[in-house]
């Protein structure tokens, strides 16, 4: 439901001209290479879902961050670190 609402907003007249970065993040468990691949797949899965909801792929950029930007740095294995963040591209 969150991604469905996001797709509706992205396709609204107010946001239709904007481009977005879809960032995938992981916790610190595992090797850095694996986490980077996992975060890329996580971000791409969201881009694929939004594309299925008719958001133009040209407006979306998937980027994996691995565990380089932990949301809760003092708890590197916290589930909150495993996330997707969507920002407006400048």
C-alpha cells in the first residue's frame, strides 16, 4: 500500500516533472560486497514496482548504498537499517 500511494503521488500533476533517486540500504551484517549487491537489488525492486504502477522509469534512479549509511549507527544490525529511501533528484 505504501508504494501504491507513492506511485499515485509521483504521477500527480504536482510531482509529475520531478525525478527521484531510490536508495537501497542494508544493515551491517555480512560482507560489504554482498550488502552492496543486496541494496542494489532492494532499490531496483522498488523501481520495478513503481514502473509497474506507471511511473516512468526515466524518472527513477536505483542506487545501492550497502551498509554505508546506517540509520541507527549505534545498532548496526538493527532492522531499521534495512530500508529504501526515496529522494528528489536536484
